[in-house]
């Protein structure tokens, strides 16, 4: 997965180029770069306007640009000691995101190699393994086959192959991270995507307050008994920083916090109801939704919950000295507390 390893240019004043710095992982990660004495300068790029000073970032220079624009990517990485590629279409992944996710990633990898940057950090995902009936825990040796009918999973597996091909024989080494669902106060996507939350957020505040007072209006989450791993955004940031600094060997690393949660735990934390349903019900629902094109994206994410996707993360602990500070329950509770407080 990695290119030939090369001497680390680690030291004070590293210049780190980051695509996708404004997302669920990007913000906590850039915060970690800002706090690291080894990092002197952060060059960050995404498409929408953003002011680094609004988050108190002082080392970060932000520019607007698209990973599909090769010149913009070349300019971003030209002076970098390490490149971190986070830009991706995640929740809305579909056939239409092949360009950003696959071609855009290829641009970043090729530009990094062409500029002779020694180190590349890429966040793949547990989804790269594919939502199959895996036996036991997923290790980094489990083939990353993806799931064809799930666009995000298919694209994550494809991008890892692109990375392998582009870096082969180059002087750039790669740290490839495969996080499970990332959550925490600054990574609200898990909650924001729940249908009830989406409807609730669209309501005027006065109606939202009224809804909270009507117990029967609380939503019900179906729990089919599949355990879910979570990883806190700050723990992901720490792992990515270890890659930037060249801790341990380049390679592939699973990332998940200790422990697991269920959809009933999520419902409890939110003060919602949950009801136990047979595991097959989720697969049946996903298959039915796949037949309705406008709902295919939702069907794909339902499918992601069909089977347990539990990873063994001992390699990151052993090689990188990664010590996640939050277990799955703490991460869930921090996420829900932030949601409740309106963050
Ligand atoms: N969040 C998770 O649970 C999770 C779990 C495992 C792996 N990952 C992976 O981690 C990476 C980051 O995820 P995330 O959750 O932080 O994503 P996110 O919250 O959706 O943020 C995506 C970032 O990419 C930027 N971006 C999107 N399209 C772009 C383009 N064409 N050119 C330049 N920038 C673009 C976005 O800003 P603009 O829209 O302004 O361009 C934003 O900064 C992704 O590769 C994702 O697959 C995430």
C-alpha cells in the first residue's frame, strides 16, 4: 500500500497541506496541527469560503479550491512536507461523486508524488472492507473489497487501489487510516443524518420546543442488535498527526475507540424510544429502497448497518503508539450533549 519509505523530514516548522479542512475530521485535525510544536504552517483547501481566524487558527492559510482542479492541487502541495487528503463526498456519495472521490483523490496523490512530498496521509474508511458477512474482527489484512451497490464503500475501495498504483515506485510513503464512524461534539454528521433530526432541524424553533414536550412525538429507532464502533474526532486527529510526524511505519491502520454501542444506546442517549427488530429486517428494507432511485443513497447507508463491521485496532496501538482517549459510549454521550446544547 505504501511507496518506498524515505527519510523523515520531521522537525520544527513542518509545512502540512490539507484538503477538506472544514469537515467533521478536518476541523479537529487542523486544531491538532495548530497545537503541535512540530508544525509550522498549515496550507488548507476546500471549496467554500472559510476564515481560519474564526476558529482561532493562526498557522493556517486557507484557500478556496477544488480537488478536481489539478493546478489548484499542485499549488497546494508544492511546498509541503506532508499532504493530508480528507476532501471527499461522504454522506451524499453516489455514482455522481465518482469524479470528486476517485478523480479528485487521484489528482491529490499524483500531485503529491510529482512534488516529491515524502509523506501522504489519507483517510480511507471501514467502508473500504465492504459490508459483507466478515468472520471475526477486521484486520488490515482483510481484503478491502468494498460493496458494489454502496457507492461510498465502492469508491473507498477504489481509491485505495488508485493510491497503491500512483505511489508504486515513488519516493512518497502513505499512512492510510480506516476509521469507523467518527463522532463527537465537532463531528455531528451521525446525528444530523437521522431522519427525525433532519425534520426537526427544518422546523421553526417554537415548534421544536413544543415537540420536545410531547413524549409520544419522540421517534423510535429500530435496533437489530448489530454492534457499532465509534471513534472520537480528537482520537482520529491524534492518529493523523502521528502519520504526519512519521511515527511508526507507514501502512494501513484501522481506527476505532474501545467498546461498542447499539442503536438502543443511541436512542437512550437521545431520550428516544427503541424497538428490537430482526436483523434481516434491515437487509430487506435496504433492498426495497435500492429499487427507488431517489432513496438509493439512504438505502446504501441502511445497508451499512446490516452486518457488524468491527475492527481490530491493535496495529495502530502497537506501531503508532495510538491511545484513544474516548471509548464508544463517551463519544456517543459527548455527541448527544453537544446536540442538546445546540452546538
Ligand atoms: N466522518 C466519518 O465518520 C468518517 C469515517 C471514516 C472515514 N471518513 C473519511 O474521512 C475523510 C473526511 O471526512 P469528513 O467526515 O471530515 O467529511 P466532511 O465532513 O463531509 O468534510 C468534507 C471536506 O471536504 C471538502 N470537500 C468536499 N469536496 C471537495 C472538493 N471537490 N474539493 C475540495 N474540497 C472538498 C469539504 O469542504 P467544501 O464542501 O467546502 O469543499 C469539507 O472540508 C473522508 O475521506 C471520509 O470518507 C470519515
